[in-house]
């Protein structure tokens, strides 16, 4: 894949993530989007656990384990009428 194609793909994924509201307790749609992205890029295993975490596994050749953790939720945007640009417009 060319750098330009990779860049376009990355920008498109970022836009999808930004356009998906995920207030605390309402992260399901974003979790499904992240899961689909991980499947598409070819991780070895991915699932959403019983409390909504997206868990992915990439197998390596050593016994070393590395864990990345992040949040899917965001703070409420407040009154959308006060925004000059829709915060979900990407």
C-alpha cells in the first residue's frame, strides 16, 4: 500500500471515529466500529467483552506481553447550538 493510500485510509478512519458519538455509558457504536477496524487490519483475535471493552490480540514470537489501554467515551459536547461547527462533523 502506498503512503498516500495509507494516509487516506487513516484519515477516513479518524473521520468515522469522530463522527460516532460515544458518551459515557453509550460507547457501543464506537466499540463496534473499533472492532470492525481491528478485524479489517488483520489482528489475530478481537472481541467485545461483557462490559464493553474492545479486546484485540496480536500474536508475536516471544513471551513478552504488551497492553495498550484507552477510552472510548468522551465528555458531552454541551449545547450543540452554541458550536460554530458540529463537533461530530469531522
